[in-house]
């Protein structure tokens, strides 16, 4: 018969994990609902198409930035679940010992801050492509050379030591938490930032591929999100990155050869 205290600890842990998963799933679902609605609006000459027929105003920039930010939430929150759960376990353990540790949401907020900054950069990139008349109304690059360059660059990066180094941190949640642990709220936020930076190091060029397949192409958004998640959880650490990298290089080379 299980010890009452052990059973109570298991119940608390189960309830805590359920709360974390529910919160992250809810945020992800809301992000995807927004993306689906926005993509539907584009199909009927939505607001993003207007960016192509006149100069960007402040509202255009804001809503594009908002779109990228919510997209990153929908794509990247699921891949942060393993590390978030480990952080939550540390919070529970500290609570049992009477030690106060910053809530899990502080860690998640730091993580999302990195992707919010990335979204600002992506918005600036989209603005630049639009000004150079290299972006279609559906937010796909109109230049085969740009598309090929993005594919080949993303593929080559998949095979680099920098990619492997960042991926190793993302694939080892317990190791990351133990080696990057910092106390108090500022420390938890910084840990989230650091985890976000490693994830950004894994994925930043993959996100650039959205300019090749369509920034609001929901199928490809989902495909990239699933690929990012698989890179972090499949048993063989480098297999998805290598297969994906070679596929991107071959696709980019074929596109370049067709254009030439």
C-alpha cells in the first residue's frame, strides 16, 4: 500500500503537470485559432494584401508584428513543453522544502520574449522584401534566387556545429535546468531567455523558409512546427537535422537550377 505522503506528492505533481500542460495547450490553441482566422481573411483579400498596394503605415507594421508574434507562440510553445515541465518539477520540489521559487510562467515569459524579439526582426524582413517588390500579396517571395538562397542557407545551417550545439541544449531539459539554474524571479526570466536563445539558434533560418512557402501557409507552418518538435524529441539527435538539411539543400539547388 503506498505511503499517504507519497500518494499526496504524486497527486500534487500530477495536478501541477496537468495545469502547466493545460495552460500551454490553451495558449497554443488560441494562437492557432488566430492564425486560421487571419489566413481565412487573406483568402478573401484580407488586410495583409493591402500592404502590397500602398506604403506600410504604423498599423500595418503593428499587425504584421502581432501576426509573427502569435505565429511564433503557436509554433514554439509546444517544443518548450519538456523543459517547462522540468522547471515546474523544480518549483514543486522547492515548495516541499519551504523554498520560494519563481512561478513557471516567469520562465515561459522569458522564453517567449526571445521569440517576440525574433518576430520584430521577421517583421522588418517582411517590410524590406515588400519595399523591394520581392513579396507577393500572399507573402511568398517572387524571386527564385531569394527562395533558393533561403533554402540552401537553411539546409547548410542544419549541418553546422552551431546547430548541433543549440539543439543539444534543447534536447536535454534536465541538464539545461541544472546547469543554468538561477534563483529568484529575475533568474527564472533569464533562464527562459537563455532557453529561448538556444531554441532560436536551432530554428531561426527554418522560420525564414516561410517566405519561400508562404508566411500564412498554415500547412507549412504546422509542418515546420512539427519538424522543430521532432528535432528535440526523437531518439537520434542529428538524424532529423541531417535529413531536413539535405532536403532543403537539394530543393534550393533544384529551384536555382530551374531559374538559371
